[in-house]
C-alpha cells in the first residue's frame, strides 16, 4: 500500500512510535508498520558509547598542556533524552537531525570544563604527574554534572591516557629533568665518595684506637709485670732475709749447742779424770802383786805364767839357775796360735 512502511529495531535501541503527535508504543527492539504521512519514530541507542577527547589547556604558569583520554557512557533514561534531543529516524533508521552528535559534544564540553579547571590549579611540572588524580576528578565530576544527569546519561568510565606539555616545554622539562638526574647522579657519586672517605676515616680511627688500646694494654701488662717482679723480688729478698735470719739463728743455736756440748764434755772429762785420779790414788801405794791377785780368777793360764815370769824377773838377782822346759814353751806357743 502506498506510504505504508515496516521497521524492525534490535534490542539495543529504545523505540518510541508517535502517530499524529501521540505516543502509540515504546520499548526495546520494536517492529511495526507505520504511515509516513502521520508517523514519527524516535530511536535511542542503549549500547555503551566511547567518546575520545584531546584538550589543550593552560596551567597556572601559562604553559600549554595536552590532555588525551576517553569517556565511556550509556543512556540510562531514554525518555529524558528523548524529551531534550531530536532523535527521530527515517525509514532507513538514519537520524534526520544532528542532535545525536550534540550529545557527544555536550559531554566533551563538560569534560573540557572540568579538565581545564583542574589543570589551571596546577603548575605544568605538577600536572604532568597527576594523571590518576585527573582521571578520578573527571569521573566524579561527570557523574555529578547537572547536564549529564538531565540528559539521563550514566558515565561508565573515564580514562586519561596521557598528559603532555607542548614540544618545546617538553624538551625543556626533559633537559631540566636530565640536569636534575645528572645532579642527583653527581650527588650520589659525591655521597658515595664522601661515604667511602668517612668509612676510611672511621676505619683508620678504629685502627688507631685499637693500637692505642693495645699500647695501653701492653703498658698495663708491663706495669703489672714490673709490680709482680718487684713483689717477687721483695718476696725473694724477704725470703733470703728470713733464710739468713734462720741460718743465723740456727748457727747461733749450733754455736750455743757446741759450747754447751763442749762444756758438757769438759765437765764429763773432768768428772772422769777426777774418778780416774781417785781410782789411781787408791791403788797408787798398793803392790801390783796384790792387784794381780785380785784378778787371779782369770781362767787364762798364760796370764798366770806371765805373772810368774815377771816375779822371776823382779828377783833375777836371787836366781842362780833357771831351767824352762821346751815342752812348756811349746804348750804356750800352741795355745797362742
């Protein structure tokens, strides 16, 4: 039939079908016949969409900074955006206006405002190191944005891919960084050498202290040895003195003992002399023959014969003739042998 068309949408599109300005049906993935003359069809995509961006903004020290990233969003409330933007499609499902592009532009404008505000509060050297902070700030600010909420959008994620200064500033910062790194390297070398010198000084100081301690210890040992030697010498002298005193005392005692012994021997000799003198005096006027007779009990006949011969000898002048038999002599000689 002339003017009658058929459209079928997939489930990722929210469709609102108007006839003569009245909403006839709405929902996901609808299919229906309609007349071109009195029908309007609004198609709102429900799939997530990615919007890449790159902004050039000024830091607080008036340096250009390039911020590059991507925003992922989804239309959470199709009716809100359907009331604010013209998303009408023709029979070929193509939008008859450019409002769908305005949606992306509004998100970009809001994101640029947030990024510009963040970067303007930072110096160029600081903002280059604050990618994660900018990422979080952009995500939280877009979620709270009145424009985003009024359009019924939901921000799924924000990714800041890079923050770069302009080429000249980049080279200057690289040179500055290289210089700082070189200075750090030089300082590290200096610190290492200074540390080595300090360690060498500590080692030498420790060695010197060790030598001093060793010398002091040796001095103490020498003094102790000297004291010990002196004590030993004194003890040795004392021992010698005691030995001398002991020897002297012993000699004195020996001398006294000898004197006493001599005195005793002298007294004993005097006593024996006196005794002998008394005995001799008693026998001095006694005839020897009497004394011999007192000892006549001697059993040896030779003694008697000897006394007889002595008696004969004492009276030899009275003897005219004396005969001694050979047998007597023989007997005397035999007994003697």
